[in-house]
C-alpha cells in the first residue's frame, strides 16, 4: 500500500497538509515500511498562487503520479476531503507526532 503524509524536517507530522513544504510517500507491505521517500512539494509557497481549484488539482496530480492510496494527515479542508473522496482515496485524520509511526498507526486503526 502507498501512503502519503505531510512531514516536517524533523520527521514529525506537519499539521498543514495543503500548505506542507514536504511530504513523505511510504510503501507499506505486511505492516512494515519498506520504502520512505521525502519529497519537497512546496505547497506552502504554491498554496496562494492561483485558485484553490488549481491548488487541489496540483495535489491530485501528485497523488496520482505517486500511486497514493491513503493520505495520513492532521487536518484537511472540506474541499480537499471531497477531492480525495472523488479520487477514491482513504483519508486518515488526526495524525500527530512521528510521521512514520502515524503511517503505521493509520494502517492498524
């Protein structure tokens, strides 16, 4: 399974999904993280350039390109929830603390 989580430079959950500077894309097999890639997305800078529909499209494109099935985040806005539902993604909210642990907790819960 491929999951995506917003991360800080320290490896914690970044509470700002749509304004995250970086996200991690994790591949989890049999409850173990087998691949963890941190990607600088600069959504913090890009968020206010153009419309929110354009920003949502940017995020949707990223999620499709990386074959993400589940997003783990602290919070996302209503528009983002609708977009992810339309895409058929699973959304796990209220994540906090260590990002790797949050990914594994999301799968266990």
